[in-house]
C-alpha cells in the first residue's frame, strides 16, 4: 500500500507538486488555509499514486512523504 502525506503546515501552496504528479493525485485546497495562511496541497486521489516520488523531489519545502 502507498501512502502520500503532505505536511500541510510546512506547505506554501506553490503548486509545483500538483504539476509534477503524472497521476493527478494532488491538488491545492480551496476550502482551508494552513497555519501560514496558504491554501495547502492536499491528497485528492490517493488511489492513483504510483509512488514515483516526483512530487516529493519537486517540493522546495520537503513537505511531502511517500511511504510504501
Ligand atoms: S509519488 Fe508520484 S504519483 Fe504519487 S503523488 Fe507523488 S508525483 Fe503523484
Ligand atoms: S510543492 Fe511543496 S510547498 Fe509547493 S504546494 Fe506542493 S507540498 Fe506545498
């Protein structure tokens, strides 16, 4: 099983991970802000993740963990 975790309060909502993901797993939240006042990335379609780690490698703030 694959689990994608976003450390929401570390995220700055830049959207790079959303663009890096080939499977459309991630999106930017529209309904809540994180502790820094940004709309954070959230896991929208966990089931589509192939654990390629593109998102985690792309994130400038190291806010994404991929576990298998
Ligand atoms: S590991 Fe790959 S497939 Fe999974 S969320 Fe990140 S970029 Fe998308
Ligand atoms: S790349 Fe990192 S900082 Fe940017 S939206 Fe994704 S999780 Fe947040």
